[in-house]
C-alpha cells in the first residue's frame, strides 16, 4: 500500500556526527505507528526532520505528494502535519478555551486571532476538540491549574485545532498516572479515525495497547517494522533494544 508519508534515504549530520543515516520509511494512511529504539537512536531528530524543525543533510520526506524538506515549519504545518512535543507548551495564564483559540488562529492566519470570537469554523472545531480530549468541563479553567494529564490533553487538543492529517507525538504518556495513560490510549485510537499518527514511545506496554505498526530505529537507520508481536519476536530487535524475555514482560 502506498505511504501517505514516504521518507527516502534521509541523512542528518551534526558536524561529523551522522545521526540519521539513510533512513527510509512508508507510513500508511490512517495507521498509528509507534517509533521505538534505544536512547540516541535518532527518533526525536527524525520527528524534527519531518516537521521542519531541522533540515536534512540529504534525502526526501514526501507527504501526500508534497516534498517537505525545502519547506519551513509553518508551511509544513499548513500541509497538515501537526507536532506535539514531550514538554507541554501551553499558555498557563490563558484558559483552556483561549489556548485552543490561539492554536486555531496560529496556523490558519494570525490576523484571524482578532476576529476569533465570530469565527463559526473555529467554534465548531473547538467544541469537537474539547469533547475529543475530554476537557469540555474545564473550558474556563486556567491552563496553569490543570493536572499533568489534562495539560498533555490540552496540548494534543491545540494541535488538533489545526486539523492535522498527520500527527507527530513525542512520548505523550511521560509522567502520567495509570488512569491517565488509559485515557490517552483511548484518545489516540479515537484520533486515528481521522488522522495518521506517529508516536515516539519507550513504554512497550503502551505501544502494545495502541500501535498498528511498530517502527524500530537503531543508529539513525530503520532496524525493523511490523506488528508488535513480530517486533517482539525479532532477534535483532531483542538484541539492540528489547533485551531478554524477562525484560519484555
Ligand atoms: N543539535 C544537535 N547537535 C548535535 N548532536 C545532536 C543534536 N541533536 C541530537 N543530537 C545527537 O543525535 C543523537 C540522536 O538524538 P535523538 O534525540 O534524536 O535520539 P532519540 O532516539 O530521540 O533518543 P531518546 O530516546 O533518548 O530521546 C544523539 O546522539 C544526540 O546526542
């Protein structure tokens, strides 16, 4: 099946340090892929290259026919690629609703910010997103007063305001309670109904819960890709990442 995202022979060097080393990948539309691999494998750098935060040394990142490598971060966002970082970047003094409004205006058009209260499209999206991330009862709460989990969901909501077709998430459950993790798993499966997701994740229990496809990186290259059971049984993945059976369990 053709990929909605096609990465070909991607390289990124920081001086002499070859961090992404001939990485190629096809991501199928409507799937939730988990990107795993040892510390320093290049996962975050890869997300930075897809979202335009970094420029590759060479290679191609094609999303829905658009070559992203020559585009700015903002242009890439407008093409439908949304990114959520591990550390939330919400505006703590603004309410949940205001944060979502700002996120909507930011990508559509900054000038829209001035007219946001009369924007019916934004209101519709705000209602949809609040319901999806479960913050409909916290609309008027200052973001700084939210729990850790709620803050993460707000930030996911802020990215969703831009209606991304591809959503990149960096370790979304870091620091969450068990209940929050369950809720986040449900949320990501729900988002998957209308978008493709790539989630960088270390927690293999969570990966088992959510992933359609698992992509394993090692030293800047693709080591393996497949269903979770295939990945967990793959000797080369066990060698460099998962370790022994006891460690997997
Ligand atoms: N701006 C930079 N300059 C130099 N080296 C960098 C830079 N950014 C990342 N690196 C190096 O690139 C390598 C890959 O880092 P990256 O953060 O992408 O790995 P990762 O797989 O996300 O690791 P982790 O799971 O620990 O977050 C590391 O050795 C890191 O030190």
